[in-house]
């Protein structure tokens, strides 16, 4: 499926599949997607569905959803993994690597630039005013995420109970996020055997096709290409390459700067974070907070909120907030010395991005051939259903954490910020009642914050 050919015209007749797609044409599309992939995973998947299934007809509805279901089972950003999967299916391993990398790289470069402006200009009245309005908006956005995931995942009392238990565990008992995931998975495994009806899989993102079926380049009955057929030898080579791509940079860091150095610790920490992102970026943010803020002191709680705001307003997966965490942490810790603060911060941002996304590529390139060979319908297992329920409780805790630091910036002993509370309430109304987009809400709240600070 990687023969060079003329680009598929938008007006290809509906009774014939489009022509083969060249690697160059696919490259240009994935590059464009990296710059327009706003709206979180649901919005990103909707963009890919419209472009790849409806407009270009590179892949059929059924094959698209088949790939999406597999990506949703994996830890990591499912939209980026879906792009990697389709790119791999069309143009072998390099197609998948290019598609997945271009989904991330524009966001990385944008966030490095914004992070530099943040650390360099953060004390200026203009920037301070903008972030004064953005922070309450982020609290409402996280609360909306909990509502959105909860309304889809909590279908019965058992799952509600798991969500409540996870909230108590992380809020009152400060249980580490990995332990919550492990207990939820075990609960789902046992519960799925004892009461399977309570742990039925939830649906996907709901990308639905248009009316009748129109032939696609990768259609329902298109044979699996040779490179996508499962082979143990090929899987072993992918695993070996992935292991080397992790071990070599980690070994070099350990040998040159030591295991306790900030860069080495970032590599190890964000590798663990990458393996725990069941349920999306909001689920793993509490774990990132526990480590980056509480354990390592790479940034402050308020800086974490600012980073999430920047992540919400840039294209790419929301988990790209780790680039901000890496940049600020590398800057604060002066990882390359006091004379190279910005260079060290940029290196740290690139490093954490590498270790965060490397597992996603390995999952797709290893698991994709098995999925294509079996062509069986995938669904969430009972453990994953339980994990998703637990994630809801964790995200509610995250919303309360952000709300506390925004509304009581000096702690409960200090003053209550009524203006910040008003901005948060307005953001919540815009999101819940008027269904405004995240970017619109953040932009409006930033302007409100700027006006309030200019008047004070």
C-alpha cells in the first residue's frame, strides 16, 4: 500500500475506491494533522474520522473503529496511537513512525516556545493577568472531564462504588496512583468473573460514519498486507529495537550524569507515567503531580495548573503537558548548568517527550499485526472497565486540587479569591450549559483575567 501514485481526488466516484496513496501525500497529511489536532482525543479522533474515512476514504469505517478499539485498550494517548496504527497499515513501520511522530512534534516545538516565554516573562503584568483568568478555567475544564468520562463509564452502582473508593484513596489516604490502578484492575478481573454484567465494556468515542458504505483504499474486505501479518520474528525485532531505544539513552544518562541526576530521574519517571495512562491524560496527571511537584520538586502546584492550561490550548495530545513539566523542571534544576538554562530546559522537554511516547510506538508496531491477523472485534475487558471507573474518582480529586490552589492561593488560612471563583463559575457555565470549546473558554477567561488585573 506504499506505491507512489497521484493524490486521491476529493471527488472520486463513490462506486470505486480511491487510488493508492503515496508516502509523500500521507506525510503531508500527518504533518497537517499535527498542527490542527485540537480538542482532546475526542476532537482529534473526529478530525481523523472525517478526513480519513469520509473525505479521503483511505480506510473504511469498520477498519477505522477496529483500530480505534485496540488503541483504546492500550495505555497512552489513543488518538496518537490511532494515527500511528493507520500510518503503519498504509506504509509499513516508517509510515507509522512518521504519522505518530508528526502528531507530537508540532506540539513539542510550540510548547517549548511557550514554556520559554512563561519562565522568561511570567512575572510581567500582562502574562500574570492572562494566567489569573486561565487558572480558574482549568479547574472547570478538569471538572468537565470528570463529568464527561463519568457519564460514559459509570453505568451501575458497582462502578460508582469503584469511582468513590478511588477518590477516597487518593484524596484522604494519599494512595499512589499506580496502586489505585492495580487494585482497580484486580477488582475488575475478579468482578468480571463473579458479576460480568456489572463490568460490561463501555463504548468508544462514537465516531459514526455517513450514510451508505463507499469503497475505501483499506476496505472492510481488503486483505491484510504482508507487513501487517503477525510473525513472532518481526515482533521480537520490534521489541528488541524498542528496548534499545530506551536502554541506550537511559544508559548514556546514567553513565554521564548519574542515576540521581534530574534528567535521568525524568526519563525513569515519565517511562512509568507512559505505562499508566489508562483513561487519557487527565487520569495520569495526578500521578505526574505526585512525582513532579511532591516528590522531585520540579515545579510548583500553580505552575502545574499553568502547564495544563498551555497544554489545553496547543495541538496534539494533552499528555504533552509533560513537555512543559520537563522544561520548567530542567530550567529550575539547571540541568546543564546556570549558563545554559534554556538549552537544558529544552533538552529536558525533548527527553521526557521521548520517554513518554516511545512505549506507544512499541505497542502499535508489536500489537498491530496481531490485531490485523485476527480481525476479531475488540472490547474493553472487565479490568479496564474498572480502571476507567477508578479514573473518574482520580480526576475529581484533581479538580478539587486545582480549585483549592486557585481559590485559596495562600491556603485555607489565607483569603478566598472571589473573582477567581466567579471566573471558574462562568467557565463551567460556558462548558456545561453552552457547550463551548476548551480553547474558546480559555481565551475568554484569559481576557477577563487581564481586564481584572489591569483594573486592580
